[in-house]
């Protein structure tokens, strides 16, 4: 890993789709550009191929719990590029539902840049979560999720906390 930040125009969105297990089935050109990976390096691979080691596992446990309930997930995520650069995003992950069966058949993710002040706030929370998870057990991951929920409870939960500090406005 390096301390070098990956850059792209702030008004551009990174988009991907995955199957039910989180394996990438689609990556837009910006995703390939920012991750420094070509389509062959991404398609069929778990989305975790870009997971930065600073990210606590509890955030992804909470994400999967949310998605498996059929709800959309908003989260702040630090990713890595092929050469070890990093980039933070506000990720909006939505279940993709088959119209004929009504069942979830994958996930659609849209990610946008966040500013550095947001990174600082969430990085401190995530560092504490990583400390909690250092025991390396399933219980420690659950404890990290509980810590995250407690930290975000005043804002109405993680989703509202994330949307609030990222400054996202819905019309």
C-alpha cells in the first residue's frame, strides 16, 4: 500500500454490478481506470479485490446484512488500486431484483468521491473498529458492528450518519 491517492473527476461515478456472492459481473470504464485493472482482472473476481486493508470487516458484515434484507446500503469505503494507491468513496449498493421472479439476482453499486474532511471522521471510527476486530473472531466482528451502530446512533443509524457527513442531498 502507498500513501498516494487515486484521482478522478469528482462529478464522475464508479459503477459495478455483482452476482449474489459479490463477484463482479460489470465494471464501467471509470472503475477500471481508477482501480488500475482491466476488465479481465475484475470480471468474475470478488469485489473485495479492491478492499483496502484499513477497512474493518464489520462494515462489510453490516452491508451484507442490509442487502440480504432487500434494503439498499450506503457506506463509506476505502478501496485500493492495483498499484496500492487508495481512494475513498460513498458507496450506494442496491439489490437487483428479477422482475419475473421477484428475487434478488445480484447487486448494483454506484460510488462517488468524498472530501477529505469526511475521510478523517470515518477513518477514526474505522480504526477503532479494526482494534475491536483484532481478536480475529466472529464475535469481535459483531462487536465492531455494534460499536459502529453506537457511534452512529445519534444520527439515526449508519446510513443517515454516512449520508449526513458525506453531504448527499436527495431531490
